[in-house]
C-alpha cells in the first residue's frame, strides 16, 4: 500500500470487520492519536541528541511500530471527518511558506512572530 486513500480504505475495512466503528468517534480517535504520539515520545525520553539520532535496532523497530499506530489513528480520524490529508498538508505547506520565508528564517528557529 502506497497511498493514503488506500490505507484509509484498509483501516476502514479492518474496523468494520471488528465492529469497532461505534467506538471511533472523532473525540476518541483524537485521544487515541495523542496517546500513540506520547508513546513515540516515551521511546526518546532521556536519550541524548546523539542517541536519539542513532537508535539501536530494537528501539528503531519500536519507534516504527509506534509511528505506524500514530499514522493509523491519524488516517482513521481524517477518514471519519472526511479530510483529505494530502490536500490539507499542501495547504499547510503553502501557509507555512508564507509565514516562514526561507530568505528571512534560514537557520533561525524562532517562531514567525518573533522575527
């Protein structure tokens, strides 16, 4: 599977086969997404910058699994709300390009209202 609509369809089918749709309100999916994102954060907690950039095989596998969970819930939530994630990402990228012009912010980590 190589695109978000196909992933959304597969997740929708997976959910339907288990009769879980009734549990997948946008509120519940947003909460689950937050929990899964926190599980990604937990895998990096207390690592140095260098350690976080050079994960051992086991931790790398665990991060991949948690990122898959994040993606799963993100795609499920967007599907329930009829949001095209790729279109939303394109709009956000354009908005951020306007907010953070490369010639003004290159190498500067400040927020757009601080420069």
